[in-house]
């Protein structure tokens, strides 16, 4: 049985929990409040030198970090991680997009709006974050206008990765009503077996 060190309010951690639930895998969830600085203690840094969650303990003392790497590992040999070479590369394409062009704007805007004070200096970042986040949502909208899911017309870890912060983008000030195809895709993801909502 694997152990997940994660924070329930984090979209990156939610990805891992959602996948485990949908695979029907047994796991132990170890709640970690990153706001307390616990991920920068010597004990945690010994498990993950980058000091971040989620962190997967595969066997005692054997760890895997980075949410999308964990998705690939857990979904191996399942229908959620395609066996066909090109489709597997396309899943990776969307996972890289999610981390480079999506999460770093939409998730950061959510963090600023949801967890920082209304007068916090980082709110000055929001116009830039909204511009770049809307660009990412527009890329998704264009793809989803002609496709039910992101790869091979079937649900995969690409959808899990992109769902995690898209479904709560309104927390960061994004108006998802401007992206109807994205909205329909969110409904399709929620309709998947063993779906769970983020805390």
C-alpha cells in the first residue's frame, strides 16, 4: 500500500488522490499543511529535497515526487495511461502544458486570491496571471471544441492533471463561462467512475 503526503486543498495533491480513487487502489493519506513550513524541516527534506507535496512513498524509504510523474507511475499498465506510443507522447504533451502554461498561472492566481490577504502585495501579479491563464484556457477550449477528452477520445491522466486546477479556476478570478467546451468537459470528467471532488 502506498502512502501519499499531501495537502487536501492543493490541486496537485488532488490529482493523485483522484487517480488512486478511480483506480480503486488502497492508500494511506498523510495530511501535510505546507503553510506551517513542515515541508522544509530536515525530516521532510530527507524524503523530498525539493520540500513539496504531493510526495508518494512507494515502499518504506522509497519516494517519488512531482504530481504528474506520480500520475504516470500509478497509471502505468492501466487504461488511463495509453499503451500506444503516440498517444502516450500526447499525454505527456498535455502534462507538460499543464505544468508550464496552465498551473503556474491558474493555480498561482487561486493561491493569491484564496490564501493571501486582500491587501497582500502579490495581488499585483493577478493581471499577468489572468492574461496567461486565459491563454491556457483558450488552448484547452480550442482542443475540446472537437474532442471529448484530451487524448484518444478517452479519459486519461491528461484529463486528471488539467481538471485539478481548471475546475476551481474561479477561485483565482477566472470566468469559465467564457469557455463552454471546457465546461462540458468538466462535466464529463465528473461523470467518470469513482470520481471524487476536491476538499
